[in-house]
């Protein structure tokens, strides 16, 4: 951690010395930088042509938990008029870059702080449908502050996003909740712990197991045994794993699920593919869940 912090300081220092106000926005556009592309996608749809939105983490093969920002990332963040970071320990490098390159009038939306979360809480708020809508509304409010003359434009964009763009997303969530309420499922980490309740699914994997895998800490022998038993005894109907964090232990559980003919669904932390919108990505994953649940239950 000390080496990583030192590297961040060096990167930030280079930005201060070289180009602390770099921006790629056109005249009259708000420059928005999101640490992660799931929030960036939402911001881009809300901002339309009134802002230039850039995300830093965009590679689906990259594990955001171990992301190392580059000097280019620091230059991009330095030019942000609105910075969107996740917080809750998910992207600790982002606020460090912002602090090293302050800008007058910059707005910073820290999602974890918006919901009163603290270190150790589940940071994956983009998997909670209610939280997604709340973040969208706050992004719109921030855009309005930065460009008051476009207030009606931003309000219209928000309305379209909530009612049109997210329509299939909400419809699938409602269908899954209606058809599969109470179905027991397992998961590899806490990224799914926020979406499962919205879908009416009963996630029975020990939360301490989910949290340990997500945070890269040691899983207890008891939690490992419980998770394995839930698979081998068919206590779960479905296994969900994060393909951006396939540790050897997760790979073993994936194999165990296959051996026991339990359907497996992969989900990701960031947009897959990277060119997808937030709702396209989520709808694709929800459709995969629907197909797997149908195979598992016959419903």
C-alpha cells in the first residue's frame, strides 16, 4: 500500500507540474469524469450533448479492486468539473488524484457518501436498482448547477433515462421477482448481494464469504465448507460469479457447480462489452439469469 500511495503521489505531482487543467470538452460543455464506466455511462446519457463524459476504468478484463491509475488518468481527472467516484474503499486512488489537483468550482459526487456508507459496507451500489435512480437524479442536479441555462434540457434527459432507457431493465427485474421469488441461489462475492433482493432471490451464501472474496481477504474454513455444501447438496438452484474476480477458490466452486449440474451465470463489475450502455449491460445479464433460472426451476 505504501508503494502504491507513493506512485499516486508521483503521478499527481507530474500532473500538477504539467497540465493540471487539461480537458477534452468542447466550448460550452461540462467536463465530467467518472472513475468507473458504469457511472460514466449513466452520466453520459443524462448529459447528452451538454457535457463531455469520460470514464477511467473501462476494460472488462480489469479488476477494479486492483486498478493502478496512470498519469493519463490523473490528467483526465484534473480537468473534471464534475467528478463521479464510487467511494466506500472501492476506488481509493480517485479522491487522492482529486485532492492532488484541486480545481475551483469542481463538484465531486462520491456515491458511497451519498448513501451514508462507510469503509466495510457493500460498495457495489450500481447493482441496487433504487440506488441507480438516486445517483441519476443527483448527477442531474450537479449538471444543472454547472450549467443552469440547460436545466430543462437535463430534466428532460433524466425523465427519458428513468422512463424509457431503463424500461426493459425494470421490466425484467419485475418479471424475475414475480416468477422466481424465494428461489435459493449462491454467489461468489458481494457484488450480487444488492441485486438479489431486488429480484426476489434468496441469496444463501454466507455474507462473510461474499465479502472476503470481494475484498481479497482470507475466507474462513467454515464459510468455504458451507458454500461447498450448499452446492453439493443442491441447496442452491443457481450459482452467480463475478468473472472479473475469478480467484482459484472461485474457480474451484465454479467447477463444483458444473459437476453438480447447477446452472452458472457470470456477471461483471464494469460494462461488458465496454461499448454497451449501463442498461444494455444489465439487461443482458438479467436475461442470462432468467434463462438459467428457467433451466433450474422449470418455471
